[in-house]
C-alpha cells in the first residue's frame, strides 16, 4: 500500500481527528464483528457438509482454510482424489479477510473455493496436464474462463 496517495492522507486525517472513536471501532470490529462473521462462515460450511453427507474440515480462523468433498471422492487411508478448499488469490495480506471478501480492501484480492486435484491419482502432474491440454478447445476455454 502506497502511503502518499490522497485517499490515504484523508483517511489518516480522519483517523487522527477521531482517534478515540477509531480505536473503539477497531476493537469492536476485531473482537466482535469479524469473529462473529467467521463463526457464521464455519457454521454454514459445516451445515452444508452435514446436509449433503460430505466430509471436510471447518475452522477457517484457526487453520487458515477449510475444505469439503463428497464422500465418494475419498480413497483409502483418508486420502482424497479431489476436494474443494478455500483459497485467497492476490494481495500481500495487509487487509482484513472480511474486507477482502466484501471487495472493500485496499488491494484487488479474490476469496473463494478452489477445486483441488491430487495429481498422483491420475498418473502424476504431467499426465494430468496432458489430459487437460488435450480437451476439446471449447471445453478447455470454459474451464479456463472459470479459473481452473
């Protein structure tokens, strides 16, 4: 984040002119609002897992991620062929995660779920890449359009 642009100078002026209120707002945000959001986020993911008979792990704040998958994607020894996992792309982590999700951060960052594939179950990375690259061009373009 550059420290010399006009918006940041105005924000700094506002913060310093209302420093007590700013501090109180930050405390409320960090101690109440953000934890309540992530608790609700985890509850939604947990409910989805339970309602659909899937498996996964929740606890985004503690672990920094959560994942979920249908039980049919599970292999022996608690290994998985593929799954969905939370993912953040872009930025250097200066914003709160909640601002990132709301699109209100200081940087362009994306947050969502990615489809993860364990390549070794498909002959390794080279074979999986060769398969994907050999797909019909239209199908390949659709997948690329969805950021796969």
